[in-house]
């Protein structure tokens, strides 16, 4: 008898030197970043709540748990990388979400001061 794995959706986000790997699973809206609760990881960074914008735009807030690993960059770059990773994972949940997220700029990587790879 095989153990059934829960359905999971993956998205990668990058911003400057930060890289976020986002795994979404159906759940209650619990968000874990590098083993810590979202609010604990981004304690005091008000801009971090923008990382969850894709959930609000698609009406999926509280419907998916997110397990996120992020490294590199600073807190703001990490929050922006998470925002892109969540948006890309939600596209795998439902490709029709593109119409809601694209006009808000949630599917575009901000290339400003990206990592050394872009320098020639």
C-alpha cells in the first residue's frame, strides 16, 4: 500500500542576490521561512507583508501552507524573491491566475542591481 503524498506546487523567485524556493500545499495558510514562522523571520520588516500579495490577488489567502527556503541577499531582497516564488507556484495551482497577477507585476523579476551574473 503506497503512502499518498499531498499535492504540492513549486515556484522559484529571485531578487538581487536572494533566491527563494517556495513549496505550496493545500492547508490553512501557515507560512514557514527557513524553519521559522513568517512573522518571526521578517520581524520588524513591514515591507515583508508585500511578499504575500499574490495570495490576496488570487483569493487564495489561507488556502495553502507554504514552506519556503530563502538564501542570499538582505531582508528586502528575500521578501521580493519570496513574492515572485509564491506567484510562480500559484500559476502551477491554476494557470488562470496569470490574468490577475500579471497586471500587478507579480510575475516579473525586478532586475535592478541583480547579482554579478548579469555583469559582463
